[in-house]
C-alpha cells in the first residue's frame, strides 16, 4: 500500500471519528436535553453519584461527557478525537 493511500485512510479515520463522536454520545445517553433515563449514561451518573456522596463531581468523566453531549465537542476535544481516529485509521492501513 502506498503512503498516499495510508494518509487517505488516516484522514478518513479522523473525519469518521469526529462525525461519529456526537452520535455515539447521544447513543449512550448523553444528549442535548440531559442524560436519557435508563441509558448507559444514567447508570454511569448513578454510580458516580453514589461514589461521591450523592453528587456528580465537576470535571468527572460523567460531567465532561454530558457537557460534550449537550454543547458538542470543544476544539481541543475535536482535535483529540480526530487524532485518535487518524491514528487508528493509519494503523489499520499498515495492517491491511
């Protein structure tokens, strides 16, 4: 496989990850309207609240994911997701 093909697959991985991230967040229950009842996110929130004495700590994984689900990914989060997707795409290109 040529280097240009590997770059193209890496770019596709980056783009796909950025497009998929909000869909995945909503799919597991982190929505713009809040955490969906009965979802995986609701289970995470419940466990975090029990572990923290009844509240979800600011900056916790649940809080960060809900903020991303409600407002979308920040620039830094978008860059991180794109980097991870590009890396995975590049690795797949090397394996195939």
